[in-house]
C-alpha cells in the first residue's frame, strides 16, 4: 500500500513534494514547510496516517511557539475545508528540562477522513485527497502569511532576549488574565521573524499568541455562526459534517484572555462576536489581534453529552440535531443477534485486526463481551517522545447492550477497570442499540483520563452510519433493523 501511495505522487510533481521512506513508513512534505504527511503500515495491513509538524527545517533554536501556532493554523484550515477534524498530540522535547517545551506535534484525523486507510483503492483515494488538501493549505499559507517566509535573515538570532522588556510586560498581563491557570513555569516568547508574542502554560492547556496576521488568518476559517446551536452547558457545532462542542466555562476563560468583558459568556450566538474554531480536544478563539487555544472536551464526546441533554429537554431541538432515521428498528431486539451485528460491523471497521466473542450471555439484552485487537490513537492531550508513533495497537473489550432506553452506568455491571484487568485489556467500548446516558459518557471519559486507556461507544446513530457503509451487513439483520421503504 505504501508503494502505491508513493507512486501516486508521480502525478503531483508540480507541487514539489519531497518523499522520505524507510520500511513500513513514508513521509511526504515540502522542504519549505514545517508540515508533512506520515503514513505508517500497521500489522493488519491498514495504513495509519497523521500530519507531523516540525519547524526544524525552517528555524533553529527554541521552536515550541512555531510548532503550536503552525499546527493550530493547519488544523483550523483542514476543518474549514471539510477534510478532517484533527486531534493534536504534543511531542515532548527530548533535550530540554523545561515543562511544556515541544519538539513537534502530530495532527491525527479523528472526524472526517479518519486516521486509518484501508489497503485498497478507497484507501489510496483518501491518501491522494490528503495530498490535495495539504497542497491547498500550503498555497493558502504562502499567499496569505509571512510565517512561511521568515523575515529574520539569521533564524539563529530569532527569539528570546533577556534584556527586552516588551515580552515580560505582555506576559505578566496574560498571566493576570489567566488567574489560577497561570504558573511561574509558563513559557513566554517574542519572535521577531514572525512578529508575534507567545505564551503557553506549563501543562499546555492554554496558549496565547498576539499577532494581527494570525488573528486575520483564523478569522478567514472560523465557524459559520449559522452552524452554532445553543445547548444547556455550552454550544454545539454541526458544520462540515463534524460534531463539536464548546462549554460556557471555556467561553468564560476566553472572555478574560481576549479582553471581551463577558461578551462571549453572555451571548446566545458567541460565534458572531469572536472567531471560534473547535477541534478535537481543544478550541481556538480569537478577537482583535489575539488568539487563544484552550484544551477542552470539544470533540464527539463533549458533543454527545451535550446533545443528550438537549434531546431530553426539547423535542424540537431533537428534530434539528438528529434528523429522522433512514432505518426502522425492531421493538424487541434479541441480545445475541445484536451482539452478532456488532461483531460483523467491527470486522469491517478500519483498524480492527481481530474480533472474537468471549464468555457466555449473562443478560437478556446481550451481556456477552467481544474482544478486538484495534489500532487506536493516543489519548487526547497525551504526549509522546520523538520517534514514537501517535497510535498503537490495543486489546479492547466491547460490551453490547440492546436497550430501548439510554444505557446508564448501572447497566454496565461490575467495574470496567476490573474487567480490563481481568482480560488484560487496554480499552473498553460500548455498543448500544439506543444511546449511552450522559453519566455513562462521563464514566468512559474518566477511565480514559486515568491512563493511556482507549474508551468509546457506538449508539444507534453511529451504528446506522456504519450500516450505510456496509449494506452487506445490513442484509443479514433485517430481523433487527431495516431501511425505511
């Protein structure tokens, strides 16, 4: 598959891509850009794909701000074009002892294109689409910003000057606005070649950049205010076929940092008042000449929890957020048959290498377990060392629940962590014929945050999405679910 991807680049000579390769690994990028596409062959034959951001080919010295800003701009553009929504994974600096320093960053496609390409024509087509999207971004970046064309003749002299007072005064102002989020170990930087001031908290949860050019760039790829839906605890975004969420708590922090004096938290449509770009595990906001990146639960997990609250509150909003289904489901679903349906869908899922049933049915709703060998990305916000892949193979336990009502925490039986320990697994996945309750989503997120565990779920909407992609599976289970005539 990697050889076919490499051959497909022969038709893209006018773009000027450079290719580097080693066994099972391919890197494609431009010499003048910090971004490159990485393709890694998995043991199952699928190809794990990600973007790698490294400014070492352009700048010398400290590059944390460059890795941070470049990757945020790229992720914002890829979301805007509808290519994919990326999770950002920090690569820790291998030499420095300073917390928060970045050696680079991975951008892993979560929603949209996906991070696993099948070893067939469809996978090759997806790889070619990624080349096109990367080339589009490079042209946009070169045309509209000076960031790709450093103004400093000697990059070695670029950056921190201990005698310069401007960055210290600015950084103190940012720290005061951050309040409890600030620390004496935070990083701040004034980079002459890009003309920006930069601040990053030691844990990477908050980053601030003062730059008219960056703010202008982000404004061009902001979310459309028309796709913003007010929820209970925040706002939902459903444009570009992606599902995102930004909480009011995050908007309150952004209000302080951007100097908006409560405009965002008090608005019923904050995307009108500021640039908002939700990604996977973080959100970018901008106003005036300042932009801020805040780590938060902004992807599918946060969206699903907020959507559940909205659906429970109001039927009209339910119709807007979840259009009428193309399928009809049986009133009574046999647990064993539902488990078999999930088993067959898992066999079609990219990244799943091996699937097998374990144990016997314990409950009428299908309490049997499935175990799968599954290639999954690192936990959002997790850091990896230089040279370490942004994804790895895990043993994942899948529990199936055929229920009319939402699946609550009490429906999951014994402790999930005990189950993981018993089966020596590194991941837990719930498949429900209805949907997981908010408390269940909270539990799965809590488990994922306790270590490098993978957790996830399919509700009815996610199962239907996969049935559309795999009609051969749908035909086997007409006793459970059928397409609407």
